[in-house]
C-alpha cells in the first residue's frame, strides 16, 4: 500500500545487508514456521475421513498432534484431547484402521477384500455377492478401503431405517416401543465381563437315558434332552442334561435342513451389514424383536405390559450385550493372535485343516450372533411343565439329541403359535426362532452371568456337548472331541476376546510427547492408536486401550484351581465347572 521509489528501496536494502546475520536468522525463522505448518496440516489430515461424493466430514473428537518446545527440547504436544468417558464418532479413523489391520491378520493396510469378510461372517457366495452390491461395490472381487466399507455399511442401514447409535461403543435396544442407547459395549468391558466368573464350581448333574426303545438310530434322533444351567454359590454356571426317553418327533415336526446349512450362516443383507458395523464398534438397534412367552406374556417384548418392563428390560439388555460380545469374538478371530488360541483349544490330532477348523468355529459363533437377536424367550419358566427351574437353576433349552460330531443346528421340537411353551417342550417356533427358557433365578443373577446364560443356551442349538471340562485336559482331546466339546469353545472365545482387549495398560506409560502439557494417560490416546508417527509407541504402552494385547501380556487370565472330573456317561452323575460357554 505504500510505494517506495527505486532509490529509497536501494538504500533500505543496503542497510539490511549491513547485518547479514540478522537476515539469515529471519530466513531460518520463516523456514521453520513453514515446516511446522506443513507438519501440522499433515497430522490434522489424519482426523478427516475419506472424501466421498466431493464432501468430507471433519472429526471434531480426535486429538491434534503438533510439534512444540518444552524446556528447550523438541516434543510432540497433544492438544484438545478427548474427555474421559467420551466416545469416538461412527467410523472413526482410529477404529477403522485398527479393524482393517485385523482383517489382514495384523498387516498394516487400509484395504480389505470380500473374501476376508465372507470368511468372518460365514455366508455363502450368493449372499456375499448380494451384500457387496448392496454396499455399492459392483465388482464381486473388488478390494475396498476399510473406511469406505464402514461408511457404506452405515449408509445402507440408515437408508433401510435402522436406528444407529450416536457414537461408537454404545448399544441401542428397544423396550415397549422406546429406543434406549445407553449400553456400554466397549470391547474392553465385554472382554472383562466374559472372564469375570471363571472360578471352579463343582456340580452333580442329572442322569441320561438311552434313545427311545425300538427306534432306528438312522431315522430318529436319540431322544429329547433338557439342557439346564444352575447358578453356583459363587456365581458359576453349572450344566445339567436330562434326556426324556419317551419323547419322539411327531410327523412334520422336524425342520427341513438345507444343504448348505453346515457351511454357511443364512444372514440377510441387513443382518450382515449390522455385523460389519459391529466389527467397526458400531452397534445399531437389532432388526428383530425379542419374543417373550410365559405365564403373563403372549406378546412381543416391545409390547410387554408395564408390570413386566423391568424383567423385559433385563432380557433386552442381556441379549444385546451377548450379541455384542460375540461380535467382538468374531472380529478378533481375524487377529494375528487368534491362530495361537485356535491351536491351543482345537489343535488336537485329526484330519481337518486349519481353515476347516476355523470355519467350523466361525459357524458356531455366527449362529449365536444371528439368532440371539430373534430368540423366543419363555419366562419365568419356573411354572413350565416339566421344568428344570428351582433352587439355583437359571435357564434351560429343549432339543432333539443329535448323534454325531459335526455342526448340527437343532431341528425340533417345533411349536406353532397355538402351542403353549409352558406346557409343551419347544425348541423352535414356526418362524424359526429358537426357544430359551429363563428361570426366576436368572433375574437375580449379575448381568455378566445373565449374558453368559444366553450365550450358553444359544450355543447348544449348534450341537456341542460335554466331553471334558478341565482346562488342561481339553487341550489333549482329539480334534473331533474338541469340536464337539462345549468347554473348548468357551475357552477359545475367552482367550480371543481377552487376548485382544483384556490386557492391562501400563500403569505409568512413558511417551515422547505430552498431553495438554501434562503426562498422557492411555484413555486420552484412544483415537491415536494408529497414528503413523506415534501409533506403535501408544500401542506398546496402552495395549488394552488399543486392542493390541500380546500373548505374553495375558498372565492374569483366570485358570482353574483344581482338576475337573470328566463328564458322566449315560446313567452316571456328571459335573460341570465355571461359567463354561456352551455347556
């Protein structure tokens, strides 16, 4: 704005040149400022999701890492860190990058392909192709950015009218038509709850009777079994099997088993998209309503009378937490540590390959995750005839006993809408919902045990029985017995969840940077675990927060304090231990 004549400019330049050191110092200052601006801009870009359709959303919850100077030295300074207890936004880059690493067995990359997703959710080629198209990926073999996959799944659910939570790690459920989004489903919490009751609890089980007299084993199931669970004096769940020798399936009562049922899980497109969101720690409202029957119930959970709201609320919360826990297990099964745990609990001598064993385990996990959201509950089942409730029993299921070790979903007894599950033994209703009977004692149990009971009962509908309980002996079983033993699934699931999220952060973490001019705490860095410059350092100091636990960091995993007896054979008393996953 102020013009200088050529002579005046030359005179001013000569004055400046008299002090070359001052000019050199100013030049260095300008260059340092420019470098700082470029580094800050590059770091801030980490908190921006991938642009789609020409628009980008800026993440206002992420921490901004910048260079600063403290005490004459250079350090990284974290400003605007998240507050304690806050949640990250949906499809936050830190969560997406961490899960993308798990999709790829620990390899740092930002892409995944449909084969990885298909292996995790156990769907067939037809469903996978339809899912990929519904997500906006027309090429069946197309590799996609994990951020794009997360956003596409969220968009599909939102477009389909599914209620989404406000942030990550928050669960939504519905009671009496009202949607609540207040469940804490952080993976660290779910992993801790899963291993909170592994103390050894002995039990004397009931006797088993043989198959119906005169029946042909190749054409009839071995009989009708009631599988119940007792709550021990210290909170442990104990299994009881009771076989009814007089029961045989009526004509037309058995469900027609489809050819591919033993190799895939029949997710719908929306159910598969829900599970993909779960992988990215997004827990929308389930697409199904839980069905409840009983002495005072003949309507769905969302229509339950006000008098039963507290009980129904417990069922809704426990069901959602159980599904969230299983989704954490399925997600962690792709982690680099999962192979170690699979060899520990399913590495016995046998003919199945590692991939076949992995697929078999995934089938059971996906069955539980899918069907728990549509269970037909009967409660309180204390008044059912017959019942296993009474004393310390918390729940039970009915099922035809299946001969064989392969994956096998319960086929009956099937009950129609006209049947009263309080007076008839029901395993499946005419809409394909599996029955679970809950005793009054279930409601008096801690929430972690209520969740465990639902997982127990649902898992029994996939075939596993009780071969051995002892945590050391089950590792020495044959492969076939391990795959047919409920305890192996329990210990594997606990190990996978705990092995990813159950280790402790360092008590006094040490970093080469500070947070708000103070020493950083791990919870402040939850959104920076995948930071390109400091991520490895944060993962090393905060493995529990980041979900980067190592096998040698899991020395605190609860172990049984005594050897457990082998399960009883037919006609003998049996014993159960702990809160076993699928006993």
